[in-house]
């Protein structure tokens, strides 16, 4: 269905984020349980995408969190994700 400008609306995309590794220092106490749970997030995201008929992009196990905090992506990983989204159809 086109939007008010006549362009088609983009398909919604569900992205499974990379798995958490081992957060450093004070972050580690906040993420003890989340590290284990993050290993299964992609399955939940995929289920939602299938149910909603969204595109699904699984970056769990492909992109790696930054060594700076083992949680967030660094600039090269963000660039890889952005390039993938740019050409996703």
C-alpha cells in the first residue's frame, strides 16, 4: 500500500542482535543472566517476524560486540549492518 506521497512503504524488518559476550567490569553484574538468555534471542525474534510476516535478519553469531564493552557494536560492525540493510529487499 503506497503512503501519502505515492511511494510504497518499506517492508518491516526484525533484526536479531548479536549475542552478548562477557561484559566488562561493572556491566558484568548487570548482565549475568542476560548473557545466557541472549544466546536464544534470535529464535524469539524469528518467531515474531514469521508471525507478523516481516523480513528477518539474523545477526546473532555473525556480528560480534565491540571489545570495548562486549555489548555494543563497534563502527565496522555497524557499517556492515548498515550496508546489509541498504541492500535488503
